[in-house]
C-alpha cells in the first residue's frame, strides 16, 4: 500500500496516521530491556481478541494506569489496584488480563532476581529462528504461530506467565523485531535482513 507520502507500506498500516507511525518507527524494530519487553508482553496480552489499533490508541492510558510498566511497581499492586483498574474506562477493563499483568510482573521480578538484569529480554531473543522464513509477499502469507512462538509460549507458561499463547507470542515476536515480517515491497523491508528467498531472487 502506497501512502500519501508515497512510501510503500504493509497494507495493515492503512491510512491511520498513528498506525502508520507505529509501522514506520516501531513494528519490527528490535526491542530490548526487561521493562520494554514486559510492557509489550502486557499490551499484547490485552490485545487478545481485539484489534491492535485499539490498544495502541490507549497505550498512554495503559502506561499511566500501570506505572509506566515499571516491573517492581506493578509487582507491588494489590487488590485495591485491581479494583481501581477494572473501573478505569481509559484502558481495557478485563479483570483476567489486569491480574495477568500483575502476576507476570511478579514472575519477571523473580526471574531477574535469579538470572540478573536482562533475563526477560534474553528469554524473548532466544526465540530468533535459526533460519528466517521467506519474507511474506502479502497479508495472506502471514502465519498465526510458528514453532518458535509455540516454544516461547511453552517456556513462559512453565514459569506461570499468563496470556502468553503461541499466537500472542508470535505477535510479540513480530512487533519486537525478533522476526521481520514487513512484506516484500514495504520500505521497511529494505532496512531489515535478507531472507533466503530474497537472496535466491537477488532482491
């Protein structure tokens, strides 16, 4: 899809200015630090069953509600915080997802205490595919899960993380740049790594 600025983008970015900005600046860009990975896991969990633009537009409110996704701060949330959040119309008022974020913060806190700073970051980036799949040519080529996202989900679930299914984890891997799924022809695709098919085609 070619925008009014004449840049070719993945079609899912549409014509919404904020969605285009997210596509251009964030989606597929390598994401690091425990706090940033924790935030993205949390937001991807809230996205389950909803559109990402719904979450993206509410991200400032989510950051306010969850103390900027500071892991230690969220881990300290109690039942009063849960009740506060389930009545906060600026976010998604889903009790299960809210309590999952708090639960996941506590698990992340313990993980960092045991393995040191960067533990959650390292866990995510251990999911980089050994052999990148061919770059998608259209939205129809996108997959919902991969062996790597299934393995990441299994690892996180074994640690008692919640709302981390294989589909949610693949969305995380795409957004965090663990995989580069900008479609062929997108201006961002030319900034990423070559895929096997592209090498063969001499792209």
